[in-house]
């Protein structure tokens, strides 16, 4: 698989929505999550109960790992960019590998405190005499296993959004799309706090909304490309040329109309 990152201009008359709330990457959220690791780190360092120190150290790793996961995900999102798989037939807007890998990593991190608690219990290491606190790690582990299971189930769905001369296929975790072009009524970008590609099927039915992580690119850019091929059936043969060439062709056509 070869995924290329493109930054076409793709002029559009439609309003542009930010890919992050208020147009800024929420890096503060990464710091906020990391702050919650301070207390377990302190306990792991200064407490004299070995079992408690082990569990708190594992919890600190989980929290800091979750902060890293957020940072990695935020790093895959940028304005005015598209991630295109240039080895696949048609035009495939493909999410970054991190969009799939991070949930598995996060699930494993959430299991870590339970592993530490099992070790502490098996070795009869001293810890807190509290049913809630000694069983809490197992509840967190169940959440982590749930994240992994959901991610595995979603692997059966196509990642991202693929456009072919026949229609559209996608979008993992956002609703199954396997439509011909005539099945698509409208293409829009949601008006929420962040950009969401919105596909409305012809004849009614639930709409499909996809954020940048599910698309591997700016939903504003993706929507412009989808609109172009939806409105110009005669140009859909360009999709057989491969993803980057199809995007460049749309870019050139839209620029020419601006002149």
C-alpha cells in the first residue's frame, strides 16, 4: 500500500468548516489528560505498599499512553490535505494507519492496570484495602477489551471512502456505503464544531457522516471532489487513472472555471 498526502487548492463555492474546534488543534487536551497521571506517579514513587505502587505505576503508564494516542491522532489531521492510496483502483481517500492502530494500542493500555492488579494479588503484595479500588482496574480492562473488539469488528468494513466510475464504497465506523452514483442525493459538510462529510442517499434513508479521521483528509476537500464527480458523470472515467491523477484533474477543472 502506498498512501500519498496531497494538498490541492480545490476551489469551492461552499462554506469551509474547520477540521478542529474553533480552527485550532486541541493540543491542550493532550496536556489535560497527562495531568491526571501526576497523582498515580506520586503514589508509585512515595508509597511504601509495593502492590499499590505497582498498580499506580501501571495506571500512570495507561494515562500517559492515552495522551500519546491523542497526540498521534491529532497529528494525522490537517487542513486542506487528502490522503490518497495510489495503488488502489479508483480514488481512495484512505485514513492514516494510526486511525486503526491507535484503538488497539489504547485497548492494550487500558488492560495494563488489571495485569498489575493480578500480579499484586497473586504475589499477595500489600495494596489498598478497598474493594472498589482493587477491582477498578478490571472494569477499566473490560473497557479496553471492548475497544479492541469493536475495532476488530469494524475491520470488516472498508476503510475511508473509495470513488469508482460505478459509485462510492466506505466508510469504516460511520455507516456502510455501497452506492451507485444515482443512489447519492447530496454531498455536504456538516455544520457542527468540526467538518463532517455528509452523504445523503437518494429516496430517503439515514445519512452518513464522516469526520477527518475516518476519511484520512479534510472533509471539505473530500466533499468538493465527490460533488464534482457526482455532478459530472462524463468525467467519472478519470477515476480509472488512479487517485492522485483524478484529484489533479478535478483541481485543474475547478481552477479553469474560476478564470
